[in-house]
C-alpha cells in the first residue's frame, strides 16, 4: 500500500525506491532568464524492512514536501522486479471489434510494451480494445516503403538476409521487415535498400536472401512514440505509473 503516515511504515517492507524531488532556480546564460529545474536524489533503496531510524529519515523528507508517500507491504518479498533498460522489439496482439491487430513496437520491458500498445491503439482504433498477448519479438530492421497508386493491398513481409561476419567467422542472418504486395516485391525492396547505401553494401558484402515470408504484424508503432515512454521511465525511475505518455495534453 502507498502511505504517508510514518506509523504505517515501521516493520513494513519498502517496495520501491524512495526519491526526494525538489526544484532549483537556474539562470539561463543565453537569455538571462531564471528557470526552474527539477532535481531528484535517491534516499533509500527498495527491499529493506523499515526501522524506526529509516522511518525518521523518510518522515524528514515528507515534512519538507520532497517525498509525497512511499510504497510498502507487510509481505516479505525477497525477489525484486527489475523493469530493465534495454529496448527490445515486442509483439502485442489486441482485438478490436472482432479484428485482430498484431502491434510491433520498442519497449524496455513487458509492462511498458503493454502500455505503449494501449496508448497507440486508443488513438488509431475505434471500439473496445482487448489485450490478448504480448511477447518479446525477433529484432527487425524496419524498412519503410511509400505506397504507389497502382499498388495492391500491402502486407508486412519478413526477409531473411544471410551475410558473412568476419568476427564470428560464419554466416549470420539479419531480419528485415517491410510492406509489400508479395514476397518477391519485399525481396526487391530490401535489395534496393541494401544496395543504394555504400556502407550497407560493404557491410553485407556478397549477401544472399534466404527466404521471404508474410509476417503476422499489422501495425508498427513509430520509434519516436515509444521513445517518449523510454525517456519517461529513465527520468522518473518508474515503468509508467499509469500515465499515457504518448497522448499529449491539449
């Protein structure tokens, strides 16, 4: 439970880090204006059973307004959830009005991936959204393709490109994801993507396409959309705290 009464803290396990937050005046050297910046400092690490001395220290920061409350539990938990900080591709499947959507996105952990998918789907879909599954995905090089008027309905395809790696001293496979009308078109798009850039041509050398197959992905969350969540998590030291980061206030 989240509490601010010191009497409810003694003997409880601290479930999240305690950070004090305050603002300082800062003079902008270019404009001469005084601006406020938010500062924060770690007071106490999660996972400890709070003693009277611990609570006295927390209470000091509560009285100053630098700490609003703390999250504690009467259950002794030796395992501590670590959200992680390395972005991965995740695939999140949702259903809206009986239609399944397979969403590909970047996130640093599964809870963040779910929140990003919810935020994204709330803005592109209409109706009740039901979360069905979420998992870490393969890493893809996402290659954009600008549709032409004569194009048929485009779907996502995965193109597997094999190339020699000098360090590993063996052939390695890279996965590319692009929209196309069929597998042959997807291969042409990826070949053009590699061949038009001198660095990529040198890196992949005498590459060859192993296969191309249709992907279940139906939508890709823009990288900048996900990056707002990742930046927030790093700044706040939390996963999300239930906020819709991608949904800008009016």
